[in-house]
């Protein structure tokens, strides 16, 4: 995968983009910036390249822009945001998550960030792929990789979680939240390896919290 060098969005540009997405032009159809990042991480990482004409409508809905300038401003900011995510995934160091605070008045605890919307949008990105992820790779390996994301999104069958004690579940969720940035990179690398190796399956070495316990179903703050 190739991309043009990304100029990361500044905090002011992030705020401006959020204001634009919340404007009446979008009729409450646009994803939040946290959801857009989750969706794009999946779209970028999957078995097939997703073009802007495919992902832009998915994250923006069907807006009635006030002007051509407004439409271009939104597109320009999102294209840079997309390029920034590509660069972070390719660098394989860490991904700065964009998350909502569950309680904006208290940002001291990492647990106060809402991971569920980000993870649900990621799974939506998985489902939007024209090539099923489990068709492109090993189904068990992919389900294992997606388990923490599915758990944080609330998409694990509750029956499969009954065996986990409340304290263990709390620790598991905390571990999943901590591992999420690197897990997104692991998934990206998994499919990149499939693309370069053809039918040869890559080895899965990523840490996948709690994967033996259950199987996965097939203001904002930027964290680093």
C-alpha cells in the first residue's frame, strides 16, 4: 500500500471538522470522528483497498452542503485524516486513538473513555468489505484478532461470557482497551502479509486478551 505523506490534523482542525460534521448539513447522519477513525482503520486494514468514493458516503451519509467550499473543506480534512491513519498503521509504532469521554467532567481515568463506539464502527468497516475478511484469511485467526474489538463493542454472545467472573471481566476489558492501538496495527499487518504472500497464511503473534474465553462475532480526546 502506498500513500502520500500525511500532515496530521491539528487540534484546531479536529475541532473544526467535528463542528462541520455536527452541522445541519449532515442531518445527524455523519459518524462522529471516533467512529470515522474506527471505520477507516478497518477499511484501510482489510483484504481489499477501499476507495474514497466508497468510504466517504459511508461515514458522511448524504449531506446537503451549504456550499461547494464546505463540501471541499470536509473532504480535504477527511482525506488528510485517512492519510494520517495509513501512515500510523504503516509505521507500526502506535495508533493515536480518537475517543469520546463518557464523562467529560472527569478525564483522569482511562476507563472514562468510550471505546464501544470506536470498536462498533471498526466492526462496521469489517462488514462493509466487499471481500469477507474470513474468506481472505484464516477464520479462526481473524476471529481471534477481532475478539478484543468485538468485546469492547458489546458484540460477544453473553452466554459465552458467563464463565468469566466480574473481576476477571473488568481486568479483561482493561487489557483490551490498553492493547487496542497495537491490535489495530497487528490486524493491518496481518492482511498486508496476506497481500504480499498470496495464499500463504501469516503467523499470528499478536496478543489477544481473553481469546480462549469466547469467540468473536464475525468532547473528544486524541490518545497516544
